[in-house]
C-alpha cells in the first residue's frame, strides 16, 4: 500500500536533514525507553525514599529525586509511557475515524458530503480543551476518558484534510477507468482512493501526536488528566511548581522532556509533509 | 452586510442548541443521582419520589430538555449542585469579568507587539534580526504555556522578586498572567504580520511609492500597513479565542478567580450544574468570537460582499 520506493526516499532525505534525523532518533529512543520501562531503571515510579528528598542529579539518581524521594528519571520514563501511549492510542482512533468519515464524504459528495461535513464544522470550532474538560469532567479522568476526549477533538481536522484530497482524486481518470471496468465502490475506495491519500494521513497523524501529547500534559497539569500516583509529565510539572523556589531542577526535567518531544514530533511531521508530497519525488 | 450578520447569527443558534443538548445528555449520563445527593441522610424512597417530582426529574427527557433551554434563554442557571445555597449566575457574574479582562489585556499586548515585530521582521528579511524574531515565534508556538509560566515565575517572582508569585487583588498580580497568556497569540500574530507585510512589500505600488522618493515610514504607514492589515485583524480576532482557552492553565498557575478556575473546581467537586453553565458560557464566547472575526473580515475586505 505504501511502496518501498517511498520509504527509500524518506530514508535518503533523512540523511540530508540533520534536525529531522535527530528528532526521529530522539523519539525512537524515547519510545524504546518507554517500552523498556522497568528495565531502564532500578527504581519504581512510586517508591518513596524519605532519606533522599530533593537529591540533586548524581550517579544514584540521574535526574535527582522529588519531594517524596522518588527517582525523577524513573518517573520521566514512566511519564513517557503514559504520554506516548495516550498520544498514539488517540491518534490511531482519530485517524481511522477521520479517514473513514472524510473518504466517504468526499467520494459520495452531494447530500452525504453536506451532512457529514456540517458535523465536522460544528466540532472543529470547539476548542480541544473544552471538549476534553466536558468529557473528563462528567465521566471522570480515567485514561480511557482522556483518550476519548482527545479523539473527539482531533478527528474533525483529519476528516476535513482527507475529504478535500478525496474530492480532488475522485475525478481522476484512473478512478473513472476503474469504475468503467466495473469495480465496486468498496474496491475503488480501498484500492484507488485510500492509497493516494495515505501520505496525508501519515503527516497529519504525526503532527496530531504532538498536539495530543501536549493536550494530555495540559489536562494533567490542570489536574483533570492522569491521576497520581501514576506519573505524567504535565502532573509532574504541576507538582514541582510548589518547589520552584529552591528546587527548580525538579521542574526542568519534565518540562524539557515534554517540550523536546512536542517539538520533535512537529519537526518530523513537517519533514514528512515535505518528503511524502508526490511532487517531491526525484528531488533529493 | 446586514443579511450576512443575520445569517451568521442564525447559524449560531443550532450550534448553541447542539452544545446545550450535548451538555444536557452528558449530565444525565453522569454517574450519581442528584436526588440522592440532595437528600443525603434523609433519603427514603418516598421522600426521593416527592423531590424527584418537585424537581421535574420524573418527566420525559425531551420535556426536561425544552425546560432547560427555556431556563438558559432567560439566563437562569439554577443553583450549585453541590452547594444548593450558591446561585450559579452569581458565580459566573463574579468570575467572568476577571477572565475577560485578562484575555482582553493579553490580546491587546499581543496585537500591539506582534504587529510591530512582524513589520520589523518583514522589512529586514533574512537578516539576523528577522531570524531572531522567527526563532522566537517557533519557540512561542511550541513551548507549553505552563513551562513559560514556570520560567517567568522563577525569574521575575523568585529570583528578582519583582512581581508577586500568585495571589489576587493588586494590579501587579495581572502582569505575569497577562504575559503568559499573551505568548501564543503574540507568536502567531507576529508570524501572520510578517508574511502579510512581506507580501505587500513586493507589490508594484510599493516600488512606485519608493521610487518617487517617499521615506520608508511613510511608505509603510500609507501603502503597506493598510493593505497588509486584513489577515492581521482576523488573526487578532482568533487570538482572543486562544487567550480564552489559555486561561485554563494561567488561572490554575496563578490562582486567578476567573471562569476557568470555576470550571476546574466544578470538575473536582463534581458540581454538574456549575460545570454545565461554564461550558455554555465558553460556547457562547466562542460563537461570538467566530462571528466577530467573520463579520469583521467581510466588513474590511472590499472583495467579500454578501
């Protein structure tokens, strides 16, 4: 569905773009660390050590310890686990929903398109944080509810992007040709339309991970996201606010982890949007 | 023009009813029974039935929803779910002006400074100053607002002790919240202003104005800014929306008794009536901002006429 040729082009281009390569490398390392979790550290995220409060970074605690003597590095690793799994789960669901919605609306056009896209218009004007607050506020801040809230806010954008591309593609000769040869609608959608918009979906999804990871951190920061004792970067930043006077390092590590992750996803997304653009082919 | 405004106002009605429906349904799906909560220790099945009838909670959901809409239309938000002595309307009346003042100040700062930085960057394209401003824009758009807040609190409140950390009452309490709130709008107003002015600078009439000997400030004010203003004005309108949303983080960090704070407290206390009212207020604010942006666009752009 997504030719090896294309991936080869991506790999080649990555060699020429150091910032994108570094960002991709960082995200890969972060993902490995998040999956390895317990193997990466000899502490647990909630083990308190009251003899070692507010330790500065050293050999025993790479990033120091917090107000309960918990190891900051461990909490950041587990925080990455939460952030990345919430981000990826939400992006997977919203991409699927947005892709289906946008493809159907764009392909059928007319009244179907109109009805489907009015729903998108209605939701797109609604700010992310507000929908998230409504969902987590009423149903409680569990991980599932956070993911649902994030999916609700992100899919209309994807649907709109995909629809506009499908509208352009469905008039192409090869789609007419397939129809003339008697291909059924599902076959046309699956074989001719979806493969030609999937590059947009990949770009959009990468940029959306960045937005959604930030949204989860914001919710957790406000206190309506991931609940203690489960660590999340947003929540760690909120907790360390109280100790800013005297222990500013406590805040620096989670803030850096969050900011670098968000920026890295953006850089990779921008890079992919350049390289995966069909017009880019042959220009490396 | 009048027809367009009327049309847009009419379009806002279904959005609002839709939001009210969503909130109403969500409130009913929410775990917990309001009657049980209200009665507390005095709960008996008989007393519950009486109270349920008094509150109208035994009527069909559709009828309850129509009632609810009627109450909203007359701005009656009822009393707090957790604290029945507290009227939701009073709560909103106290909190809303604070949030609006914060957002307005932040947008004013962002608009003035953003336009200035954008124009400056556009007049020296590719130079170090332009690159510095562009770098600032990327930073402003990608660093989360609570990280900016932490950095500013650390520098100005804790290191140099110039400003209060958190608290409310003194005018200086406004400084840090407004600055934090202004960062994101500032970044994208600067970006739009730079690209818009940059485009106009390439126009033939600008070259003509220059070649007839006009000084740079005069070219900028007479020929460039007027023609570059449209996207900037629209962006400033949208910035207001960003500032209203940004208030969630800012009001939590700086303990500002605004509407976002009310919403967050309502979530913690599971105070559904207050939560519903705040979400509706936000929906109304957003509909209004979007309306204002579109109408001002239609008004300012001579090529758009309805």
